[in-house]
C-alpha cells in the first residue's frame, strides 16, 4: 500500500517571545484533501503557528513542511503552495467582486483572469453580486469572496485563521458552505477556530492546542471516545437561540432541519 505524505507536517515546533513560550513542541500532520480544525482559546498559539507555516515568522526550534517544502529552507516554494485567509476579509471594497478576482488573478499571472474570476464567482454563488461594489456586500459574502480569492492559482493547501470571527449566524453558515466546497474540491484545509460547533461541522480531524502544545488529535468520534459513554436519557430538546434566530430570518440550522425531518417521518 502506498502511503501519502502529509500536506502539512509540523514536528517539535517551538516559538518564544522573550520569556513567553508560545509554542512548546507542537506536532501536527494534515493529510492531503482533508480538513483539520485546530481548536484553541485566545493565546493558545494558533495564529503563531499559522504565521510560521506561511513563512511570516521564524520558529525557534522544530520543523514544519507545507506540500513537502521546508518553511525555513524553501520559503518561496511554500508560498507558492499555500494560500492564507486571515481573521478579516482582505478585499478591496471600492472594487466590484469580479474586479477583485480579476486583479488577484493578474497579480498571480493567470493566463485568463476574467475566466478565473467568473469560475470562482460561480463556485461560491456570487455571480449575481459580482458586478456590485464589495462595500455593498454582507459580511458573509465578503468572507466568501476572500476565500474565493485564496483559490486563485489552485494552491493545494489553504490556511483559514478563524474565518468566521465577528460574523453573525447567517454569515457564519455561508462561510461553512464555502469551506465545504473547498474540501469537496480536494483542497487541504487547516482551519483554526475557537468555536467547537465549527470544528464539528467542518473537520475530518480535530486537534486541540492548549498553552502551546497539541493535547490530542483525532476524529470527532475518537475524541468523544476519550470520555465515559453518555448516559441515555429521554429529554425534551428545546431549540437553541441560534435555531430561533435563523428560523426567523429564513435560514435553518442542520439541527432544526433534522428535527423537522424526523417529525415528518413520525407523522407528527
């Protein structure tokens, strides 16, 4: 059987700022074509790890590779192999959505920038808004455009650093759909987040980073198996506040949709 090397490989990574040790020997692998969610609270070291992987920051110790390229010895090759979407949308609000994508394609020396822009607008369901200035777009649409721009040139690895920070529930679901589209296309995604539900919804594997170390890594089922089996009880499940909000504004969460389907099948 042929073994495929990880798209992202981190071993023993360390980083300190003076006396503050931010990363304390991080080990992490992301398999090609999968989504790995890196969970951690503020100060856990998530953004520092992302900055090292993108060659924006040098580690004090350990090694890191992206698409087989060492971040220290082959920085240029690493930058060609990945794309980063940060915590705020890096798009030009004066330009239209299509103009943003065309500009990005030209900067990345794509042979047909217009075709690239039209393809990405279609992939992320932004065709109707593509001719409007981005300043008129919602937060969720801007983030989808930001993610679309990160795919120009088809990088094999995309790093998403807390992509839903500051978004309302509707916009967050729009971004989740965009991440699912990335995964469906075979792109490797490393997603940092503080939101547990986000990791449950999107990730093939989950790693928990705490005080500069990865405490555990595995599938959701593997992590759930670390705790004692749940006691089975019959309870009435009330809608969450998010369920109520999204129902009122016309968007249903998967949980609500699932309950509605179950009630329909049971003839309630």
